[in-house]
C-alpha cells in the first residue's frame, strides 16, 4: 500500500474499524439471505454484494496487518445458523439490500471527507461508489417488481418565490403553510425506514430467547410504529396521502438464524443511523411542529440506544473502538 510511511490519522483508523465491523456484520446477513432466496434476480444481486463485501474485508484485513493494527473480532460464520428455517420472505432480502446501500452511502460520505492519506481516500471513495451502484440496482429491481413506493409528487413550480413573513416557521398555531419539498422528503423516508424496522423487529422478536432482548426489540417496534402513525397522519392532513403499509414479509419461524450478539449490534448500528437521519431532518425542516417532533424523537432514540448499550456491555458483546491513550494515567 502506498504511503505506508505516513501514519493513519484517528479519522482513518476509526473509519477502517467501523467499516470492518459493519462489513463483517453485513457479510453474515448476506450469507443468510443468499442461502434461502428463491428469486433469481435477487439472488444474483445478493451474490454480487457478498462478493464485493468479501473483497472489502480482505482489503481491510491487509490494511490492518500492514499498519500493525489489531484486526477486530467483528462477526463470523459463528453468528449465523443456516440450518434455521427462513425467517423472512424474498422481498425482505431486497429491502435489506436497498437499506444497506442507503446506510453505506451515508457512512462512506461522512468518512471520506475526513481523510487525508491518498490510499484511504481511494479505498473509501471506491466503497462509496459500490454502495451507490447497489442503491441504484436495488431501487431499479424494487421498481420492476412493484415493491417500491415513490415519494409524493407535487405540481412543478411555475415561478420563484421568497418567504415574506416569519409565520412560515409556525406549525402549532397556524398550519396554513403546506409542507415544502424538503420536509415532505424527510417525512416520507422516515416512514419508509420505520416500516423496514417494524418488519425486522417482528421477525427477530419471534426468535430471540433472552427476555430482556425480546422486550428491547418490542420497544423498538413501538417507537417505529409511533413514528409511522404520526408522520402518516401528517401527510394525510396535507392531502399527500400516507404510505401504504408493506405486505408482511415475516415467516412464522421461531428458530433464530442469528446470534443475539449480532442482533443487538445490528440494532445499535440502525439506531445510530436513525439519529443521524433524524438530525438531518431536523436541520431541513422549518415548521416548528416538525422541529419539536424530531427533537423529541432524537431524545427517545438516545434513551433506547442507551438501554441497548447496557444490555450489550452486560453480555460482553460490544467491541471497543480504538481510543486515544489516557495521558493522565500515563503521567502518574
């Protein structure tokens, strides 16, 4: 690897570590879906994604070795049970690929702007390019199978307008101002994201044995359902229609195909992404009713994330990221 004489920065080490953790987790999920999938087009996409993920893990392992960094434990074949019956039907596997691509695009976009070593920029730029391709391919396949719900359409504007009064931001007392396109977009994709979460929670709550984890998953489902109901009602009030509920894509299996360690770490990752996206929605929304609702959601999810953190620490399932040395302790 070029520039080996230049030490990796904290941002680069952090990006590599997080990518390894996410990629080894994704690999387990991809192997599971690929084992059970029947649809050939979905199978081909899953196989291509798994091949890319395996190659990425190989590159990451080489980087850790060359930089004399410990290779994270991550997740392995021990975290999946391919003898378990399928927990989800085929459409959910495609939804997983679509959401995986969206999450990866967000993560790599945030990571690549903090890099300085040219080989790291190249690695993460290529990872972003692959995630973007997967997003395009999965969206196209969802559309072709009638499984993708497009965001609401509005009439094209015919002129440029300027905001003329501060009442534009009102949302509690005066709701005469319709949602703008940025607000509609954030609401739509919040609902979409939470429908996926409900399906995931429904399936996993059937198979986990640990009662605390089962209750934790049920709590996550309740949070997602509350978001869907609030934002769907808001879209209906705006005559934009709500998003139609997806078909149930969960089987009746009660045998878990995943380790509970993998399940909890998956929830931890999804919660972190959700906070990021709701924060973006908060910054993009000018109506005060939306700002307050998003702020409340962030607080609720942070508390939920804290509970998950406690459960994982108690069970020794949470791998610690690389950290700076404790200078105060070293100086003693």
